[in-house]
C-alpha cells in the first residue's frame, strides 16, 4: 500500500538532532529525500540514509532554491538547527512552500530580550535583569547580588552562557557573551536557585497542547563551566500546577502572535513556588521528546512537523491524545556526558538497546570523533530514552544504562564523567 507521501520530494537542510528521524519517517511513507550541506557524506549520517545529497551551503538561499526547483521539491525542513530553520523559512517563502513559522515570530523567540517582554505582557514571570553598568558600579540600591547569569540575547545551545560569582567573573563572562552574540547584545540576570524545567508543547489550528514537563538534574563536575543536564525526569511533580496556572497564559501569548501550527518549548526555573521563564524555542526540542512520548501517548510531533512541510496540513494526530502525566508512566532522558578528547572505542550500545525499557538511544559521537570540553551540548555522548511503569523501575533502568555504556579515548582511558547518584535526582524531582 502506498505511503501517505508517495511521490513527494522532501529537502532536508543539514544534519542536526532529529534529521535522521525525519528522513527515515518520510521515506517510510514513500517520500524521496534529498539532503544538502557542506558536510562530506562520510561524516554525515543524514546523507548516508538520504536518497540523494549534494554539497551546497544551507545558508546560500539562492543555491538552495535553485536546487529545490531543479529537483521539484515539495517540502523543505530540517532538524533542530536554528540556523538551518531560518534558511528553511526563507527558502520556503521564496518557493511558496509550507513553513510553520514566519520571520516575525521567529525573531521574537530568537531574541531573549524580546521574549522576556512578551512574557511580561502576558503575566509570565522572568528572572530580574540588570544593566552591565549597574553591575560594574555595584549599585546596591537595586539589590544586585551574586551569582549572576550572563548570556547572549540571541544564541542557543548554552553558547556564551556564564554563571558569575564575582565582578571578575562577570567581566570575563560578559566579554565572551558579547563576542558570541551576532547582534552584540548581552543579558545579565539574577541566578535563580530552584528546579530547572523544560515544557514541551504543540499547536494545531490555533489550539495548544501540553505534551510533557520535566525537571533537570545538572552535572556540576565541571566547576569552571556552565553545568549541563545529566537527566530529565518525566513527568515533573509540578505538572498540574503548570497546566492550571501557566498554560492559559502561554496559549494566549502564542495566539497573540499568530503561531497556529507547530512545535515549541519553554525553559526556565521553578523557584519559590513559581515558574520563571528564560528561554523559548519555536521548534522541536533538542531532547527529541517525541522519541518516548510517542510510545506512551501515540502522538508524534516530529511526524506532524514533517507532514506540514510536505502538505501544509497537521492532521495525523489530535491534541486530545496528549496526557502530560504520561498515563501513569515514568520516563527519563538520560544525557551521558563526555570529559572531552578523541574517541577510541565505544561499548555497551547493543546491550542497552536490547532492554525493552530503553526505547531509543542516540549515539552523538562515533569512534574517531574529537569532543571539546566547553560546557555546551557538544559534550553529550549519549542521549538515552527510558520508559518504565514506576519510579523504582526507572531507578533500576538508569543504573543499568550507566553501568553498560562505556567510552574510551585513543589511550584506553575512560572519557565519561562519573555516574550521578540516581536516588539523589529522584529526590530532587519529588521535592
């Protein structure tokens, strides 16, 4: 029986998280998939699984459009790369192909300062913000106290983000954040102490659904760098509070800018019994939450986004299929972090995949790859997705995965950070 996209041609820009999932899904439904970027095929899994590929810069919109017209492309999409998503939109507009967001919508959420203004307008709390001059003058009248967090207003993936404990660290962090910011714009905020959260949501025809809420356990081994998440635990204890108090405001906010169809996520801190928001992404999240949500709720936002790129419609699933409490299940996205270096060998992946509690494992770096130690998402070696019937079972599963997965450098030395204490992160989630 022909797939729903039989005869359709999909162009994928780049090779970021979710790209392989999108390609394989589109192909399974009959689509013919092209991939372009400047990565050689031997280093690009996306090009290796595509039907055709070419060496074309994804930011050269004229060339992207020429290639699309030459090959009769029906839809353009990519994974979670924000640079490539901006290119997707520009090319789609020129070619009059579907795109789930507009330039105006995209720019609001690319700029953290504009996002904060929008949040304030709709009653969503954000961290206090300070000017660099007030911080330098140590203006006590406005209540500045360390630690502070410094970040570019227009970067993602933790690039240029610094936690500063004194004026010396503030100056250094501000300089780096300014260098990383394309628009020379930096935000300085209070550093909230609480539970970091991430909320995954979806819009269909101007209605808004709440897919899942997690709290994150942070790895603090790298004392000199921004802490990265060790694990995201689902559902968060605060799920009902979020649904009751924040979802009405969030729905009104997105409706006000006309964002009617597509994935989005919000991140922030739950502190002092309240949600504080500091970031939003108008895209699939880097955690690829659909990899486990689809196993529980049978709702797959990656498939919906692919459908929209090829047809301009989103009707594969309905929002009433979503249950942010995950129908009583317990789930985890486990981020296993590398210390950095060049990979010699990897062990344990097949053993982990053979366990039915593990629904997916993403091996982010292969043997021969060199991983930087820079406090960004590049340090993620594995992303492992687990779904269990209870917290006790989830605890056992995480311990099993930690024990099974091994990575060694070219000298045979361990490249992974020590395993975190599973009991501790469960207690943190339940506070």
